[in-house]
């Protein structure tokens, strides 16, 4: 029996690469994205691989989350992969923060993953692997912040880390392992062309981390090399 994964933000970058790699391994992939009609590469992947289906999923819209839940029904989900995220406006420095942009970022980066977990927790709990992973960033680490700035992105990822830490405790009785992953500095639309690694390498290394998780890892904040990032 194959495993099943739900991936948010699956239309490009790391999310698309996760979709490709899991499908190649024979996983059943529910690939969510905000605008499926524009997701050319994802649709092509789904057309070539019967294991992949594409679903409209904006994690800031509860109705779309519930629609995906309805599609899943009671089907087990071995891995919920909260990949969708937003950097927000560039150049946010002290003195020019935009409250509306900040709130929109929090809806995507923090509340969205939380509502995904709440909607699919029973599906994950009835699976064999029982994993939930959210993609965060070292920029959400207090200890790693030596440069300041990036108020919106840093605070959103720090809040996501707090959400995932609490979830790791609350969901442990269900046998669910919830963790946070730093994907590295990746050559994507967000990471830019000068980043250190490509999406294929990032996704592969994170999959290697996920494959060896045990209940003792619940609540951990993993770097791309498998080491632990300080909060």
C-alpha cells in the first residue's frame, strides 16, 4: 500500500519538486495551489502521473480547505506538508512596516498551516506514518537573528514555529509527529538566483529527514543538513 501526502503551494519551487519526488516514489499526492488553471508545470505532472491530483487550495480561505477535506473524506494522510508561504513586501525596515501586509502574511504563513492541521488531523492520525511538517526558515529563529530587519517575514516564521511546537505536544497522544523544516537557501522565486541549492536538492534532503523521524523528534526545528536549529 502506498503512502499519501497533501502538499500546499505545490505549483512551483519546492512544492512542485516535493510533488514530483513523492509521485516518483509512488506516493498518492494531493497537490494544492491557489490557481490550478495557471499551474502549467503541475498540471503537466498530474497528466503524466496518475498518483497526482491538483486541487484549488488557498490556505487563507477556509472554504477551500474544507473542500479539500471533503475530497479526502476519511482517507488516511501519511504526511501533511505545509509548504505554502509568503515572504511579503521587500524592504520592510523599522519605520515603514505595513500593518495590512503584515496581517496578510500572518494569514498565509501562520493561520493557514494551523487551519490545515485542524482540518486534516483525523486523516493524519489514521495513517501509518502520522507526520505533519511545516516549512519555516532560519529567519524565524531568535537565536540566529544577527542582522535585524525583515520584520514581517521573521515574525511570521517565528509564530509558525510556536504553532508547530504547541501542535507537536497537543497531537502527540494521537501518535502524530509534528516538526518544522528549514529548506535552506533555495533557488526559487523567493530565494532568488544566487541561492545556495536548487529545489531538487532541498526537497530530497528534507524528505531524508522526514523518513527517519521518530516520536522523540516531535517539535524539532530541523536545518537542511538534519541538525537542530535553536529557537
